[in-house]
C-alpha cells in the first residue's frame, strides 16, 4: 500500500519526482504556482524534454495515482511532503537564491498534519537547513511537530527517470529529534530501491547539504582538469583524447568526466560550484574553495577557444559569414539551455557579426524564447547549406550520425570544429574537411 505524497515545485526535479513516486505506487499530488505548467502536466504533457517522463505522466494519469494542483491546501492529507523548488544563482552574484526554498516551506507548514514529514530535495548552501527547520516550527499548527529530513537529489539530465527509480545511493540528513521515525518513513517511500540493494547513508544536516555540491564540484574539477590538459596539448602537439584514455585506465582516476571539449553547462554544475565558492567565503574559508575559481575560469576559457578557432578560419571575412552551429542544449537528451556552452559560443559569434545558424533536435523552442540573439533553423540542412564553418557544440546522436560526404556537398567551406571530440575525425577528413578538435592536432583534408 502506497503512501500519500505531495511534491511542491514541479520544475525539472519536481515533475520527474512526482511521476516516479506515482510509478512506485504512491498517491501523489504535485503543486506549483505556475498555472500553465500545471495544466500541461494535468493533461499528461511534459513541460521539459526528458526521456521516459512523458510515458510516466501518461501511465500515472491513467492509474489515478497522480494529480496536479495550484492550491497548496491540497497537500494537507499527505504523509510525506517533498520540496523540489529551485535555487538559482542570484543575479550579479555567485550565491544561490534560497528564497524559493524558504517560501515553499513557509507555505507548506500550516498544512502539515500530525506525523507527516517534510523532505527537502533542493540543493542548498550548507547551513540552510537549520533555518528551514525554524521556518517549519514557526508555521505548523498547534499540536503538530515540525519533522524535517534532507534528501538531496543526484539526477543527471537525460537519465532523470532512471536515477529516481534506481538511484546509486540515498542520503538522508536528519536531526536527532524524530530521526528514527523520519528515516523509517522515508524508507517506506523508497522501499523498492532499498529492497534492491541501493545503499542508504544517514548523516547530519550539514553533510547532506554538502553531498550534492561536493559531488558537482568534484565532477566540474575533473572536466576542467582535462580541458586544462587540452590547452597544454594544443600548445605541444599532444592528443587530449589519447591522454584521457591513458590516464583513465588508472582505477584511481577513471575515464568518466574526462571528455575534453567546450566544457560544462546546465542548471547544476556552474551555479553549484559558484554557490559553493560564495558560501565558503561567507564561512571564512575562501582559500579552501579557491580552486573552484580556476575550475570555473577554465570552463569559460574553452568557450572562448572555439570562438577564436572560428575567427581564425574566417580571417577578415567574419561579418556576414554563414556558420552552422550544431546544438543549443547544454547536453544531448535534454532541452535545457541554462548556461549552455553552445549558445554562449553562438552569441559571441553573433557579436562578431557572424551569420550564425543554430540547430538543435529538442531545444529550439526554449532557445528562441529565452535566448533570441542567434538565428535558429528548424532542420540540420538549413544550418549546413552554404556554411563556411560547421561547429559541433552539443553531441546529439543525430549529429554523430551525419554522413560527412553528404555534408561536404551542402557547405560552402569544408571546415569542421568539433567542440565535443565526438566525431570520427578521419571520416570527415576523407570527405575533404579540415578538422579542428579541442586539445587535438588539426587534421587536414585527405588528398
């Protein structure tokens, strides 16, 4: 028998979590203030591109286990309340904006019932959760205990459904009061995954707050490390892909996240490492997180390198030169354009006067609405025809599958800049292209 669950906030995290909780057999209500988003979800339509989510929304709707509302009062009978609101970067600052988190818990508190548990899933700066607990304690009705547990999410965009239903670990941050009961209740929620052997770690609040940002800081560091090595390879004639393969065989290092290229983006890694820096400085630990400034700077520098390559290829004929940019989303299998390296590069090229033609299989609608600067085209052919340079910036499979010989017949200049080291350079060279790839020697066209 499933529990009654509420999910407050139905963005990327909340929509996925609500649908997955219903899939696990729980009775779920998702709540958000965005009327259009709730209407779409209620109709079984996903507001984001995330593989597997549309199917879950349809099946959950048919089962009757998932409903959506704009009224926070509809959470009142829930046993467990998941708060899944965002913590975006503050405008003009590195710090995270936690206003939505405190607002959500303040709105939830009067509707908690005796025995119910509030569960925070948002990524917050260390030291936030005790203040969240104070908000709950101040807002719950008389006779209701403010029970709180922090359960950070570890979702990868493009794999969020899998990561929710079959995660690689659970982390529960608890206080001493109600700790045993809170853990037991959350164990009920995740019973299926726990029975399958998913590890579960119980920590204090501070550790739970630090887990997600620490993981993201480490992954970002690994990416920027290999991109720093790419810069060395470019200067010395080395091949960063071969280098990554070689060091990746060391089991202490591993090959994952050693893909050199235009760098990371999205709604997590960039803002999380910046928020980590800001919080470290607030705690008087600026030196402890100073390395993250180098990580961030290296990441941004790789985008500049792509722009430099395009400018070098075009020479003095930059203004009006047609350039195909393949990719707008920050990664494949997502329509998320937050801090997208691809769009950053495209916008910088537009500023130089380049005739930029951006294509993406899924992110065009959101890109046109939120980042209207570059020219967007609906098909790959529209991007390629007459282009003097082809720039791959998001490694969608549709771009990996392009036939270089066919592309050669469409473009005006046979120059490829592979910003993700995702394509078969030799095949493109055999089709007559000069191939530039970050951190690798340039390959001239085959004679």
